[in-house]
């Protein structure tokens, strides 16, 4: 540990560790990019890829993101953008859950879908993409359909679950599992020009409230279709919520649903069963601080 730390400090540009230095450290010490990044952040050094995060996130907060573990349930339209943005943000571990392969109708909107990937598993594409975008991020591909029967196993050790499903029944099962496991959940849904986002913390019921009058069947995306831009917008809002949950920053979309209308360019808010006093939800790993602040 002392050798790798000395190596990084001697080659740092202030507190910044250039990508070439990280590559050299991986080769010289036989470590993974994740191990190098963990060492750097733990000791107050910032991988230079995150320098544009610096004015909004401290090194301690970047470390919190690296130490967290999110599950993205669904790796299609929403899920592909969520995984991409989370990896670029610096979320350290992403569990990608989806049973499906890419089909031609996915090509118009799914970030991970390319002609070369047709017939390939979506979770495998997610892992390949993140390995290219940010090799320090670990993607755990799980080619399975999420349900209550396997939910506890799939979400074990997860900090935040991100809903990128296209099935309301499975979405409700996800909400139930998250409630049982005391895991925050960021919900997103899309259809045509429209989408919505909401955050459900343990003890809340906003997802159940949103779909209280749901009748059996798939969501409206089957009727309205989905263009390229709607999943990108909604996924961005979801990743922002994930970041805020992990870091304990800002005001969450708790007890309220943000509705996005991209046709008329309107954003509206609907509130649900908000209690008189909303108790903040603490996340213990946000107590991490870099051990040493580099000069």
C-alpha cells in the first residue's frame, strides 16, 4: 500500500492523478483500476477524470460514490443511460439486472444497443461499455428477471435500487422488496414524449400510490412508443436522485412525482401522502473521509 501511495503522490499534479499515471500504477503493481482509484480517493487524491466534478463534489463525496453499490433493474432504454451516467459519475459498483437480449426495435433509443450487439445479452453489453468508459467501475451482470422470489438475493448489499423496468407488476415487486430490505429506490417510467420520476425511501409508499389504480398489463410505452430523447432525460433525473441519496445532498423527490412533458416542454409536480414531518434518511457510508489531504 505504501509503495502504490508513494507512486501516486510523486506523480500527482497537485491532488490530481492523470489517467496515464493510473495506467502505469495498474501495470507496475498488478492492481485493478478499482484498487488504484480506491487508494487515491482514500488518501485525498482525485483521479483527473473527475476534475469537472470537483466544484460540486468534494474528494470525500467522490469516495462515497466510489464506495457505494447500486442496482439498475432493467438495462434497456432507461437502464442503459443510467448505467452510463453512473459510471461516468464514479459510482463504484453497478449491478446490472436484465434477462433480455438486444432486438432490432431497441436500436432507436437504447444507448447500449448497436447492430453488432443484436442477439447479445443486455447485461453483457453494459459490462463491456462501462469497461470502456470507466474501467475503475465494477459492473456485475445478472441475466435474470427481477421478482420477489430472487429480489433479496439480487439486492443484497445494495445502497440504492434504480427502477428501469417496463413492467408495472415487476416494478411493484421491486418496491415491495426494497421496502422489506430498507433500500432506497429511484423510480422512473417513460412513454412517448412523457416520463416521470420519484424517489421512495424506506417507509414510503409513493410507487404503490402512483400505480394504485393500475390494471393488469404493460405500461403506456407499448401504446405511445419511445423516442431516443425521453429515456435520456428521465434517466438523467434518476441518476441525479441517486447521487443525492448517496451523498445526503439537496431535496429528494420524496412523496412527490416529477412529470415531464417533452412535447409541450412542461414539468409538473404531483405530491402524494406527505407526512407533517419528513425524517431525513441517513446513509452511514457517507461518513468516509480521505485519510490524508494531499498538498
